[in-house]
C-alpha cells in the first residue's frame, strides 16, 4: 500500500496494490461488516450499464449518477505528451484572495467532443477537440464551480451567487440570483430533468450551506433546502427524479428533484453514532441502486480516518461501511472491472495545500 500520508497522489498506487493484496472473498465480506481497510472495494454485482448522457462528460464525474465511468478506453500510452494545452493568463474579473490563473473546475465535454473549461478568474471557454478556442464568456464574478451541460445549454455559477445559462454558441440565455454569495472552493452544478441545482452560502461564503434549484428554461427558483451541516464541495447525483448528495459530515440525503421534499436522510454511519470529521468527499449512485458516500471520522489522536459507506437508494438504509487507509476527501468512482464485477475506487489522503 502507499506509504505517503499526505496528498492524493497515493491514490493510484493504493488501487494497484490492493488489487494484488485484497482477496475477493474478503472484499465480498464487506457486506457482512468485515471492516477491512481497503481503498479498492470489489463486489460481485450485475454488469455495469451506465446511463450515459447525450454528452460525453456532462458534469463532474461524467454522468448524472456521478459514477466517474466512461466506456471509452485510451488506446495508446500518453508518453508523447498532450496534443495541445491551455494556460489561463487573464486577470480575475473581480478582486479575490484566490490568485489569478487558477483552474479548479473539471472540464465538461459535449456530444461533438467540444470542451468547456471554467477558470476561477471568471471565464468560461469552449474549445474544439484540437484546442481551437471557439468562444469565451466573461462572467460578472469568479467561477468556483464545475459547469454542467444539458441537451442545448451549459450552466455556470459564480462566487457572487449567480447562476447563468448559456447556449452552445456562448450566448447568455438567462442569469438568476440563487444567493448572495457562493463558496469559493470547487463544488459542482447539477443539471437534469429540467432542474439545475446550485449551492450557496448564507454564512459569509466560507462554506455552502443551502441548495437552490432553478428551472433550466427560465432560471426561476423552484425550491431551496438546508442540510443539517454545510456542504463543502457539493456533488449532486440524479436518479429516478431524485437528487442524492451528502453533507460535510458524510450524511446522505435523497430529495425529490422537482419539489425539494426530503425523501430520506441518514447518519454518516447509519444509526451508529460517530464523531464526524469534515470531509470534502461526496455521494455517488452506482448502477446497482446503491449510494456510496465517502466520509471521515475523528480518531483518538484527533485526526481523520476515512470511510466508504453504502446506502440503499430506495430507503436510505445502511448496507455496509468500510474503513480506508487514509482520510477520504474525494467522492468515489464506480465501474466494471472484470467478469461483470463493479469496483469502487477511492482517491484517499489529506487534502493538499492550495497552489502557490
């Protein structure tokens, strides 16, 4: 296993090591609360059939289940280097403590293989697959969030609490105020079934503590929901007309996407009491109808111990909970490994310091 305590660069090493050291029988016992500390969890489940959106990568983790799965495989090694690159050199559109040029948001990719990239400085750019800049949109404030694509629009959210809809040609369709301010770290917009969900802050912008849903066609606010604890890097999954997410303590929630009504919520470890420790992880939904949440709990030494916890999508009941070797500060990814098995992959480790 990776011996590095800090940083997420140990995640790939832990996956490779665990493939060789964690026996399938032991992994299957996770459903029986074996408590094995593995960062790569494998179960005998149905073959992965991801509900791919119309676009190649419509938001954070690719699809609306937030699986991080793609059917497309890299056909060659990347040793020759990139075909093209981009560097943000423009100054921020608004004063901020964040340095100019920072790009935190993941890119999204439409059905025509065009790439949309938002920078913290406040710009959204659309590139062709060969790196040609097709257009640039300048927001009225910085853009901390990962954009989201629907059939014919791309959505961004700014640090000033504004949600903006653009058509694929870069024209502004509407702009709406979801709140006074939004957290400056990298959370993700969710857009599906005619609803776009943003996270905003009512506590000065350090953390987001309120979810706001808007109509994708008009920008009209449909509902808002305040979880029990703030959501740091909000990541919302959509399944069967529901929104699934977790808060900074690792507690999962399922809401009706159209009304915001709470369907169920549970504790980070189900009914088992734990002393939660802040996580920047999140919740995803597997193709097997299971919600997987990454969370942290406080150890006797006062630091974080990571966990992956599975919940039933239908009723929120805890299925199993397994410790990870280090802190769990990223949402998991799930996909087919071999012989129809699903593998849950975790990037584990303390969050790195901000870039200089």
